[in-house]
């Protein structure tokens, strides 16, 4: 049974009484030491630097001594006060129990500082500086040393006086707590007391180990030459192992000796040495664990710039105590260190000799160096302790020849190489911040390279692979130009955009790169000349077929050779005239050619432009065409010269690489634009080409993407998912669409809005849909493959194209609609002008007059809808008939989706039919003869601008399965209405034209 509170308090009171007497005696001892030893030690006034450094250590030791003394006094006063209040004390009154961490910390600080003094022979120096004083006061030291004789040296006496009473007092603490633990039996508080006793026992071991290491280190400094001692000796540094005591040989040069300290590993070669910071030392003994391995006696050492081996063929370790030649320290090692050596001897016998000890000690030394503190106790039990982490964070300056020579690296390491996040800085101003892998830049990184002649930098924000730029990146050049696109082996390669925003020569190139030069299909905006080149490039020159669109509306197609036009071409003027032949860069006709005017007249012959004489020609003028003003020239360029499948291959290629790689996450970052979740500094300095950040409805993690694709295979579910994916800046398909949008805008927006490029643009949008569907199927196939499933069915080309029209095109069309519809508007501008004039004329008619004019049968007139105001005649009412159908048709311009436009058209038809059924008071199916006049009435009242552009966009981009169906029928009816309105205006213009020619 556990003792009750009275028994516990009695045991505690006895322990407290013992502790009170002990503290009182110890406090008096500390007072005498302070007076007799410390104060004289601090009165020295050294003139040499070594003496001054030694005095600083003694001052610090004095501070530690007084902190320990103050703690002892406080504990003594507190116990005395407790006894004055009560004769019985409890565990909470024992400070060495409840403030154990504070006691341990202060004693550890004192003995570490004391050991520092021992290492640098501080007491020898102090005794030497005041030798006469100590000779006369030697007898005063006898009260501390019972065995002090005339032969005992002053350094030994000082060494003993300043540590032995304190060690003995720690032993008293441990003894008091151990007795108390036994006395209280099975009390619940016993574990607390036992744990505290163990901590003080550990402190005893720690003190013994610290003093032993200090004496061994001091002996080493005395045995080494002055040059090496001056180079290596630091008060805080401790010798952990020496190849003279435990033989081992290094594979680096002619190494005479290997020394392991608590912070560095040293290889000595004669009077020179090479040191390695333990924080950047990796120890690998894995090869030695393999049976029959040739490296069974070898430890592999890896550092940032050196890789070498420590090897030995010794099979046993010498366990005899290492005698110290230090006359100021103990002549034998402590019992604890001898026990560890003996235990390690057994370890060595069971394993593979000295190698095992060196490997264990190296690992423990590295681990403690990385922790920034020694273990408590220093070594614990022999053979124990975790191995140091492989991944570390540290700063190192490279010295050896190589790419990183003279660079300082701060960041994460693994096995002696930069690995993870880090920063490289060179003295010349270069620096690289980003990801590293096995010693090379790998992943996203930002690199600054200063320009020699100017105070500017080239800034590369790129993906790197094995030390080279590869994948997507942004380069901000010192000359203000910016490149956004793909790299390969430090060269611009694949799709990219180069822009010069400066006011002097502003330009923007969007297209293919190869070997750091413009090569392949690309678009150049020359803002200085006000023109855009769309075509083929070779080695930074326009070379091959090309189209040039100017700000004035002139457009031409030529063959280029090294930036010069060769052969004949086709020139399309702003008045719709077409010239085929040779012409100069400033668009002057030169040589043989044919000029076709907008009224279809042709002039064919030889053209010249002599200075001061204007354009001259010799040829034949043909005016035989009957079409004249009705003829509108609509030549389309680029369809044969630039096959749609060969445009923007750089964008598709990057996505294919990502797909073929199995959609690895690092490949996605590199090949489909990027988003980086790294430190705030990196995120602030990044720009995104294809990613506009915002709320994301879908995950960008590739494992989530593939899982979602499997879950959304049904058509309706798939459309909802893809709609979100296309809007996401993280989803691979969203990134792909963003890249294609940039390419499309670069070609057809602004200057590129030219009607002669309509078919190119329309064909391109359709091809985008096909490629995106193809890539979606590739992602789905990969997702199912990873789950061990197969696609439900394989698609042929026809079905794939149909799905592209049905599923993808309506979802991506909004991204291209502004530029595309502008081209439709320009292409159908004249027809729409005629249509609008017709609408204006028809709008003058009141409803009844218009119905009559359009030959709508009277029994179909909705006269009941003509609500009259006071004094208003029915024949003057406007915009009241078929109002619901008119309002419905007006919604045609509110959507970009051809399918939705067709649905609006069908809804308009249903509204017309519903109104007629209401008028005739029965279900009425409109025949074509009745539908056309009524639809024409609704069209005239809807007053939709650019109806021709709308109709042709629907016709070109609608789902092919709708051909021959109801939608096709209604669209044909709408086209007929549009053409009837135009035809009326053409006849009206023809009559006016003939009247104007009549004398």
C-alpha cells in the first residue's frame, strides 16, 4: 500500500533538513572559493591578446559561478523560511525538485564554461601570470584539497578547486533525491522524485564527460604544432575521436591524421589541414552492411565539394584508457567514458572493427551539430542515438572550380548537394532563387544576371531541369524586352511571346521558336510601322509564305526570303480592289500585274511608278462585267499556305509531352504554364502567362483532375465539369485554352481584324475544339488506365469531330467570340448595310401597312393586339403585332453559342405560331408560304444589327447533326428573310443608278 500524506511529509521533511544543511555548507564553500580563488584570478591585467582572451573566459566563468551561487543561496533561504513557518514540509517545497530544469541549466552552463577554460589552458596561463601570488597563497588552497602537497602544481590545484566541490554537491543532490524516492515507497509522487534523481545522475555523467573531453582536447592542442593549434584551437571545440587512438585512414591525398571534433572533421597532412563543417557532412556506411562487400571496412564521407572514404582493416578497438599528458588535468579518463569505450569495444567486436565506432561517432557528432547543442549526457549509452537527417538547411560558399565557384548557397541540402529550396549568390551580382535537385537547378527558379555595361539585369523566371532552363518561363531582359514562353537547354524553344514595350521600336512576336530564334509559324506586331505579319519565320527572318495586314486596312500575301519580298503576290486594298502581281514594300505596283476593281472592272498590264509622274500603266481595261456595283470582292487568305494543323504546334506539343509523361505534377508545372506554392518572396516575383488567379471551382492537383474525369463521363455532367475546368487557371485544359486564346488574339485582334482572314480564324476555332477534345480523351484514357479500366468505346475521326462540335465548341467559343464575330461583321459589312437600310425603310410602316406590304394573309393579322389610345387610328399603330416573337428574336444577340441562338430562333417560330393559333382560334401549323412573310415582319421589327454576321456564324459553327432538321429549316427561312430585305434595297439602288445615268 502507498504511504499516507503524514508519512510522505515526514520523509520529505527529513530530505529537506538534509538539503538545508548541505546548501548551507556549500554556500559557505562557494563564498571562500570566490574570495580565495576567483577574485585573484580576475585581477590580472594581461597585455598579450592571448591573455586578454583568457581573461574574458575567466570573467564568463565568474558570471556562471555567481549565478550558481545565487541559486544555492536562494534555495537555502527558501528552505530556511519554510522551516520557520512549519516543521513539516511537502514535495512542493523542494526547489531542486520543482525547479530541476533551472538547476540543471545553470550547472551545465558553469561546467561547459569551465571546460572551455581547461581546453585553452586558462588555469595554466592564470597561474603563470600571478605565479608569485599563488606561491605565497598556496596554503590557502589546502582547505579545499585534503591531498594538496608541496608537489601539487598551482594549475592542478586551481582546476580541482573550481570543479570538485561543485561536482560533489551535484552528487549530494542525486543522493538526497534517491533516498527520498526509496523512503516514500509506492506513493504516486515517487515517479516524479525518481525522474528528478535520474536527471541529477545524468548531470553527474555529463560533468564527467565534459571534463574528460576538455582534458583530451587540451592534450591534443599541446601535442600539435603551433600552426595547426592556432588554426584549429577554439575554446568551445572538443575532440571526439582521433585516428591515433582509433586507427582510420582517409582516401584524400597523404592524410597523416584524422580528427573528429564536435563541429568539424579535420584531415591533417603535415603542417596543413583540411576541415569540414559537420553540418554539411553526410556519413554513409550502407555499402559496408552488405555481406561480402569490399567496403566492409569503409565509411563514405560526403561534403559539398569533397567525397572521400575513411577506411580501416583493424578488427578490434583498443579500449585501454587514453592517458593524458596534461599536467593540469586528471591522468585517467572518468569511469563513464571508460564504460562507453568498453561498450564500444564490444560493439566493434560484434561488427566490423574501428569503422563501426567511427561511423557511429560521426553520425552522433553530425546530428548534435545540426541540433546546435550536445546531448545530455554527451553520448548517452554507447551505440544509441538517431542518425542525422539527410535533408538540411545551411549556408555554404563554394570554392572549387565549377559552375558554382565563388557562389554562396543558402538553402536545403541532401547528401552534400543543394536539394530543395535555396538561393545562390555570386560576387558579380548573379543570383538564383528557387528549387534544386542533386546539386543542380531543377524546378521553378528566378535567376538574375547583371549586364556588364549597364546597371540592369536579365531576370529569368523559369522552370529548370538538371541545371538548364527547360519548360515554361518568363525572361525580363535588361533592355526592357519580355519573353514569355518555353525554353529548352537555356534556349527559347517552342511556343513563346517576345514583346518590346519601349517607345522607340515597340513590337510583339507570338509564335514558334527554335534554337533561341524565331522559326516556324508566328505573328509579329510592328507597332512602329502599324502592320502585322502572319506567316513563316526562319532564323529570326520572315522566310516563306506570309500575310501582312496594315492599320489602314490594306492586306497582302507574299513570299519572303530573308525578310525580303520575292515573286508576285496578292494585294487587297481598302476599297475592295484586288491587285495580283509584283509590288514594293511601300505597296507601289511594279511590273506585270492585274488590278480588279470592286465593281469587277479589270486592268491588266505593266505598272510603273516613276518619280514625280505617279502610277503609270500599259494594259487592257475590261468593263464587260454586268455585275458592277453588286460585285463584292471577298478573297480569303492563308488557308492553303498555313494548314490549320500546322499552326501553334508549339502549344500542342507541350501538352502532348505532359500527357505522354503520365501527367506528372512537375511536368504540368513546366509544360502548361505554372502556379507555384512556395515562399512569399517567390510568389510575389512571379508573373503568369496563362493563369489569371481567382476563385477556383475545380482542383488543380493532377490526381484530383484524373479522378474527376472518371466521375464525369455522362454528357450533361461532363459539360458542367468542363465549363468549370476551362475557367480554371489551375486545370490543365484551362491552361491550354488560355494559351490558345492568347495565340488567337495575337493573330486576329486589333490590326488583325481583317475580313480576308475570316476563314482562317473560323477554321482555327474549330480545330481548337478538336484538339481539346482529343486531349480530354487522352486525360480520360490515362485516368482509367491508372484505375485498371478501359475506355467504354473507341472513337473514329467522325465521332470525335462530332463531339468536338457538340461538347467543346460551345464551351470555348466565348473566349474567341469578340475577335471572331468582328471578322464576320467586317466580312458581311456591305450586305448588313443594305439590310439595315431596308429595315429602316420597313420601320416607317405602321403594323397593318407592313403586314399588307409583306402579303401576310389578313385572317392571320392579330388585330386584337392593336390597343388604341385616345384619338389614335388603328392604321397608324406600330410595333404591337407579334410583339412576343419580336422580343424573343431580339435575344439572338445575347448569347454566343450557335446552339442557343438556334433555340432562340425556334422559340421565335413557336411564338409566331402561337399568336396565329390565338388569332384563328385553333391549332395552326404554318406552311412555308405563310411563315416567310410573318418571319420577315418579325425580323423587320426586331431590328437586329449585323444579322448577316449572326446568320453566317450560326451556319458555320452549328452542330453538323442539325443539318436537314428543324433548326436548319428555320435558319434557312431566316436567311431568306435577310436576303429579301437586301434584294429590295439592291433593286432600289439599281433604279436610282439608272436614273442618275439617264440624260
